[in-house]
C-alpha cells in the first residue's frame, strides 16, 4: 500500500488511473496509440467504474472530497482556470506522430510514439508573462556604518556569474553599504584596462566592455575594487598599470585577512566561485 495509509493508497491510484484514462481519451481523439486495455479486477474497477463516475461529478463535489482527505494538498486546491478558446483541457494539446525517412527512400516509417504540442496564443512583445510587481521582502537599506565585501573568483566571459554579481554589487552599494569588491584568481581579469579589439577600448561586439563599464560605474558611485597581485602577475602576467584606473592592487595574503576583517566587522559577505 502507498505511504499515507488508506488515503495515500486512494490518492495514488486515483491519480494514476485518471492519468491513464486521460491518455486513452487523447489517443482516441487523435488516432494514436492508446494505453493497454484494463486487465484484472483492479484495472477494471478504476478504469471502467471510478474514472467514468469521476468524470461526470461537478467540480464543487470533487473539490469537497479532495479537501476532506488528509494530505499536503488541502491548502493548494483551487478552481481550475477556464481555458481560453477551448472547450476542455484536452483541447489545449495537439498530438503529432513523428516520421522517420529511410536511407533508401522508401515510405517513411511511423514511430510508435506521440508528442504533445501546446497550442495557445503566442506571447507578443510587451506582454507580461509573470507578475513583475509582486515583491515579498522589504527593500532593506543599510544602516550607518554597515559594510559589504563581495569576493569574485570567476572567469569573465565564461558565464554570466561575474557580470550578474557585479550588478548585485552595484545594487548593494546603492543601498548604502560601504562596499568593497575583491577580485582574486581569474577574477582579476575583470579589471583589465587593456581589453578591446582591434584597439584598446574598442567594443568588438555588444557587451564586450560590459565588465569595464560596470566596474567604472561602481567606483564612480563610491565602491572600492581590490585586485590580488599574485593572480595578476603569477597567473596572467598583468602589470598594475594594466588595471582599470581606480582599482587597488593588494597583497595575496590580504585576501584571507580581508575575509577575516569582514567577519570581525559583522559585514555582509558574498563569495562567488566558478571552476
């Protein structure tokens, strides 16, 4: 018996056989392969008696029955949304039988499977597809003297992490935190002032200089940027003069002590690592 005792067993079987019944109806409607026919007393009861009776019950009665049964679902059932431009939920799907062409040019063979395709109105530019206005948490602002340290050990352009967290860093700074961005490991490459093609400072493609621009914005708004000298010289052959103006080179041992300083100050700390 399924976990949850009798009610767990009842819910498990009801969900299973209603799904099978739905698949059977879809297959009949679209002329595709249907689930196997009921076999045995159990299949016959659920498919031939339970599913047809359940289908004709009004939603209000179904909802009452489901809410009366114990389980986590009790607080989540809601009246189903009325389909737009469709008479039932089944009309929301189109079923396509894929075909495969043979190498010798013979008539394509039909595969014994179906693919459900959602049919509905295509989203248009300007449409809101989620609730953009709802915000669950308070808009926290820093209290006087609060600090934040953002540590970046990530490779620029290998993913969006570096740029996204720079935007987050900028937002933290705008909330009033005394914010320091610490670049170490491959993160020091984010601070390169020699980026550009065909010449330094030239944008070869849209967003090419996004790291440089965002760091400069952050520093103009009062943020501090620190870069590890070890990573610069030992790993990437960067000179201090290769850093964007305003970035402060620091000793490699300062990375740990910066972390410990943040701990002692009770500061907000964000660590970003990519491998």
